[in-house]
């Protein structure tokens, strides 16, 4: 993998969403809490294989300190970005994100070549039902349009990921899928930096329009 540098994805998506409360031209806007995705595997054996590789990486003594610091910092970032006022936590999130970047670079430098080749199938899926979308049966709002505004990983905003994303939706459900070749190190340790800024347009019974923005986050594979 190349070009591993860049601010952690979650700080970028959080600060971009901080300005979404009153975007120009949009009639009604809500910024929702983060939604975590799930990893999917083609077969049980492929799941076991990835889990075994993740355990190998976790056991590497040279990587353990950087790995634990990333885990701790990402947990705090995920908590901070739930704040109503994202701007108020910006400095702390930026500090933590910079440290995540530094430790990610260190892990890559220390990892064996076999862990940094793009030879693993990365499959992520986000399912947003009526509860996640904020749709209540009595208000008759329906999903009208869905758009991925931006997608991020450890490199910052990464438009190269768009071709690997798929959107499905009906009036009350949205599914987002990401499927691509990635490295074992990315899937096991750096997948948690994947973040998607999703924009959903709703239509009311009288043709009213409202917009909600969602932060779709990922977790590492392999436990």
C-alpha cells in the first residue's frame, strides 16, 4: 500500500459535518449519531483465515504499543464526535487524529511485507433501518434520495474508494456496501479509520423535504 499519510478520517468527517446544520439551499437538516458497519465474509473459512492473520499481527511485539495507542485514541475520538457542538471538541480530536496517523505510519514501517500487500477481500456493510434513519410510522416521511458525499480512510478524503461503494434503498431502509482488495494490516488494524458521509433526502406526505446527514464508521475485522 502506498501514501499512508493524512489526517484520520473521523476528524475530517466530523468537522465537515459540523458545518452541516445550516447548509445553503437545504430546507431542513439533521446530523445523526454515527452508525457502525459490519464485516462480511464470503465463507466461514475466509473468516477464520482473516481472524488468524489478525491474531498474528496482534501478537507481534513490535506493533503492540502502537496498536494499543491507536485503539485508545480511536475510542476517545468516537466518543467526542457524538458531541452536539463538534467545533468545541475540534482541537482534541485533531490532536488524537495526528497521533493515530503517527502510530499508523509506525505500524506500517514495522509490519512484515506479507501484511501490507492488497491480497484480502475487504467487505463492509452498513444497514440503516427506520430507527437509524429516524423514521417514525406516524409521520409518513419516506426516503427519496441517497447520496455519498465523501468517503475517508487513513489517507484523508479518498475519492478512489467511490467505485467500490454500492447504495441500495427503499422508502424506509438504506444499505451501503464497500467491497475491495485491501491489505491484512488495513483490515485488521486500520479499517476503523474508514468513514462515509452519507446524505439522505426525505419526502413528506405533502411533498415536504428534509435532509439528514449520517457518519458511517467501521470497525477492525478479526475481533
